[in-house]
């Protein structure tokens, strides 16, 4: 119960982070990211995404595995459906990953 109270208190702080020593071998690190305030418009199959940040910068971040998988296929030439085909990822997953990247101003 003490651990849960500490997590709740830490995540409700202005930093929205929790760093807690559980025992000699385990540390708990949590961070709360609020959902986007406004969901952007849907991404159709014919859209050609362009990276606004360098690929290596995006690959160094802890993204969802789908995002890490499709970023090398985003080259400013391939459209969404072609990215899905070349990366062997479901088109809906590609659109969802692109919405996340758009939210963080990466495409």
C-alpha cells in the first residue's frame, strides 16, 4: 500500500514522474504522458509523410516498436500504403504510428 501511495503522489506532482527504490536490487521509474488534447485528422493511404527530425534522432528514442520499424521506410517518396507494404506492417498500424509521430512534430 505504501508503494502505491508513493506512486500516486509522485505521478500527480508537476513533473509527472516517479522514481522509487523498491529494494536493494529494484528501482521503479514511471512517467505519465497525458493523452493528446485534440486528435488530429485521419491519415489516408495516399499521404506521403516527410520526416522533420533526423532518422537517427528518432531511432534513439524509446518509441513503440511499430514506429521504430517504419521510420526507416519514411523517405518523403513512399505513401502510407507503400510504407505498410515495404515494412510488412498493417496499414492501420502505420497510420496510428504516423499519428503519434505527427503529434510529436516528427513528420
